[in-house]
């Protein structure tokens, strides 16, 4: 496609969408209240016509650079790359890029800043910080430097309302209910001892669910830097005990593959003898044999909502509340389809 | 993980890797000749220790900002988002983010600039421009503004050597040879009429291959903005003719699904009656029923090589040559596994 020959203006957009230029401006700047249908129609016209707000106009009015940053943590399994090629981080990135561009913003991808110098390097209007840990030093450095921040998932022990996520507890409860439907009577959990809200929420959901159904809790820890082999070891111990679980869930990415390996080594059939569920989805689970049931934590929705919430914060919104985009989607695959496996 | 408490220095990296600080500096700045094993070892230490070159030191010496941009074209199917959620663009993005961060650079994600104002907004050291079209106006605008550019795939009709890609012709020939192995005797191609090197290369590879094997060329065009339905229409016409093809390949993302639909509607079995291959891979092809054979065009390798080539250009390398990262990988799936389908 050739780029448009002459610059599309806000009037062209307003006229094509049947609204006033002010409405277009409000929508693009995430100001005021606009009917969702109108908003969707206007954004479609913005995209169709390829219109983006003039930076100079925005800059003069708002003092903004027109750039926001997405800071990804260095994941423990990322090896010699800064970015783990997990589906979650990939989709988070793509969702943020897409949302930023829809808003007429550029997106700067950066590692989570470690100190004031790193923060100074972020010449942006605001930052989406992914998975802050308890007492997060990056967030403190950003705050010291007056940088507007929105986090993906909340920070443990913080009451900062500027965060976006899914309802982790509801998501995990839904997966546990599904296991119960499929006949599970003793569900174990493999989790990690890490200062993230994610692990607190998943462990709390598991504990409540066990209490509600009168099940004994059966928990083991895996090493997030080495999830597959440590999960295989922990599962082997559990599954060789006198009272083995008939289902195992895990909230650590990659650990489900270790559970699967342990089951295979012990001659257990999945899902007939053992059901397996992962609270984090990824391509490796989809292509495992059998494919493993997992929670889609809606990373693209989360990233988009985080970019929009950051826009609100940058624009001076003083009425913040966390944005929960959903309860995740349970992707039911063979590893927990005991009913149909028995039938077939 | 807590960010490191005290700043890691280049001496720490050099000492841990058993090389001199100069070698570390050369590797990070992509200067001089370094043994690949040493390079890999040093980059691993850089990542393990979380070291990044001080921006001030770099800036003082080189006048650099420490930021490069990845400019993605607006794809015809991207609807109301700037970024198509195709696996190719996603992996290209992730590869570029990862490579930039490994180099101590930040990565700015931006739509392909349409004019000088867009270019002025790119306050970066250089740009990776994806899929330039013939006489690309974005590239002209970047050149007018003195911006160092590397493109992903070459620009049609340009002899600019600063580009990175896979060997498109070899990749397509490999797929055609595989079809021949599986007994294809009449292979059709669905392609698009667009000013990109990609389509020129795939069409040339198909023409040479047909000539070499004495096959008649059988080509139809599909609409890149609407590939599935236009491919279904074109396939229906071809497959209903007196001399129908027994295999169809396409170089348009998404078109293979239309071929599959047409085959199903005509009661043809895939792969027994018709084999289908896509020259662009994606998740929808993997999960199609049956899964469709496709070329993995190595987007992460291409993006990484583009970032490294851009570093060389920014650093004043005056001996450029295109970088071909490979011939792609043929992902053989059920849609072309006629031999095993017959056996089973």
C-alpha cells in the first residue's frame, strides 16, 4: 500500500464518522464520556483513513512526547535473551503495540528499569510495568522520577489502584470446578514461592476451593528457573505416595510439561489416571501430547487496557480504580477431558 | 527477581567471560572480528549479569540515543488495529525487541512513517523498515531526513544492499520439491499482484520450477485484503475445470484456508485428492483441519539479523551486503503428507 498522498485531517475523520471533531479528539485522547458504539465507529474510521493526531498539536497542548513505554521483566527462563518467547509476553507486547498505535502513540520497548539512570533513559510520557514484585524497586525509581506508571497485575502489599489484570482467583476457581466436573477427587497444586500477586491469588483460590469442597490441600513448590524438571521431581514424589492426587494444576509456566513427563514415566494415563491443568497457557501446552488444558489470561486484552489506563493517568484522571478485563478463558484440552476420553 | 543492587561494570563482564573489556565493548558495539563462540559466551555473561553499556558513555562517544525503531507496515487485514496479529509480525516484533535489548538498545515500535513529520517524530538512531514496497515513500522520507535504515526483505527495483531476509526462491522451491515427492503432477499457485519483492520471488521460483519439470503454469490472483474468500472462489474455478490441479500453493497469508474450504465444498479429500501448501506460516494453518504444510520464514532470525545489520550501519560500516539468514523451514503437516496418508 502506498502511504496516503495528502495528510488526512481530524475533519475528514469527524465527517466520515458523523461526529464532531471535538468528539474525535476526546476519543483519541481518552477524555470525557463517549458512547462505546460511537467510540468503536470513530476508531474504525481513524484506522481506515490512517489518521493520527499531529504530534505538534498534541505536544503544544499537552507537553507530551507521544511515546509510552512497555517494560518487561527479565523472566527466569529467558536465558541469553531479555524477552522470554512465551506466548504470554508475546501477546502482551503485541497488544500494547497495537493499542498504542491505535491511540496515535509510539511504544518504546524496554527492560524493567533497575535504577535512576535506566529511568532517565526512558524519555516517555508514561510506563506500563509488567508484573511488579513486592516492594518493586523499579516502581520506586519511576516514582522518584515522577513517571506516570500503570502496572500489569497489582503489586503485592501495595494499595496503588493503577493496575490492570484478570480476576486471577476466579480464573483458577473455574479451572478447579472443571476438574471437579470431570471427576477429580484429590487435586494437587504445584506453585512457586515468589513475591508476585499472581502466586498469592492462585494459592488463595486453591485453598478456598479445597476448603469449600472438603478436600485436603496438597501443595509442592517448583523452581521457576527450572520448572519442567523440578515439577517432574515433585510430581513423581506425589504420584508415588499412598494417597496420590488424581489431578494436578500448576501456576508456573512450563511446569505442566514436567507433570506430564512424571505421569508417563510412572505409566499413568492422562487424563484417565491423572488430569493436568496449567494456569498459564502457551504454545508448548497446545502441542503437548496429549494437549494440556490451560487458562488463557487474556494478555492482549490486559495490555490494551493498560495502555488506555495509562493514557487516563497521563491525562490527569484523578479517580483511579483497577481494571479487571475478565476471568480468563479456560482452554479445555485432552489432558482434562476425562468424560469424553472414557466415552471414546 | 530484585534488580541488581549495585551496577555491574564492563570489568565484571570481562572478568566473568575471561576476555578483555575491549573485547566486550567490541561485541556489544558490533565492531571488529570476534570468534562466534567467544561472542556467544560474552553475550550470555552480559545477559546473566544484567549488564548494559552506560548510555552516557555510549552517548558521549557516539552521539547516539540508544534507541532504534521497528516500523511495521499496516497490513491489509489488520482492520481497526495497526498491527496484524499474524505470527509473522508477532515473531518479527519479539525478535527485534529481544535483539535490541541484547545490544543494550531500546526499541521503539512505530507504524511505517508516511511523511517527513512522521520521520521527525522518530527520535532514534536508525530504523528497521519491514517490507518496503517498490519506490517506497517511507524510505524516501527516511533518506531525506538522513536516517540510517535497514529493510526486512529487499525493495523491488532498488539496489540498496542494506536488507535482511530469507532466500525466498529457495524456500518456495523446497516446498514445490516436497509436493513432487508426494506425487503432485499439476501444481497451481495463488498469488497477489503487489509491488513487493516477496511476490516477485515466489512467482519466479514457481515459474522456474514448472519450467524445470515441464509442468504447465496455473496461476490465479487473490485479494490480499480478503484472502480466504477470494482464494476459495479462485480455487473452486480451478478445481472444477477439466484439468484440475492436484496441489495448490499460495504466498498470501490466510489464502490456504480458502483453498481448504473450496476442496471441502467440492468433496475433495486433503491430501489424497488435493495437497495444499502455504508459503507463509501461522497459527491458523497449524490448527486447521487438516493442518496445512507451510514455510516458516524465520521472522525471529530475520529481525535479529536486521537489528545487528542496523547497528553496523549506524556505526559507519561501509562494506554492506544483504544478509540472508536461511532458506526458511518447511513445516510438513497433514495437508501434503500423501504418502503416509495412503499408508495409514
